[in-house]
C-alpha cells in the first residue's frame, strides 16, 4: 500500500509539472514520455542545434545525451539519469519525443 501511495503521489506531481510546463513553454513546444520511474518532459530543441544533431549522422549515446540535456525540463538531470540507469531505452524514447517536436510525424517514429 505504501508503494502504491508513493506511485500515486508521483503521478500527481508529474501531471502538475506537465501542466505547468505546457503553460510556461506552450502546449505545442513540450512533449512527455512516460516511464516506469516517472514522467519525462522535453521542450522543442533549437532548430539550428537540431540540424547540427542530424548532420552528425551518427546517433551515438553521447550525442543523444547531449541533445536530451538541452531539451530536458522535467525531472532534474540527476533524476533523469537515475531513470535511464533503470531503463536505458529511455534515451531513444526521449530522443524520439524531441524529433516529433522537430516535425517528425509520430507514425514515422513508431513505424506505423
């Protein structure tokens, strides 16, 4: 019951943070990624930085981490690192959310 309460409290905190980030940055400029650990919210990358990222042509873990660090607005970087330690694929999921904000169609990302 204690773990369930903590999870519910985290969900409430996450939902409040998402609403606040939508107000602050604009609904079309933020995207949320759900994970087992909690919600991750990113903002739209600067168009020139996104182009630089794409021009590298090599989507290495360090390049993706650098992009995420520019765009991550919730949770803190330390919290996100903890999430990613438990769920390494989050890097890809969050990078995908940033790509969708840059104009990639959601169905292109999901392969549908």
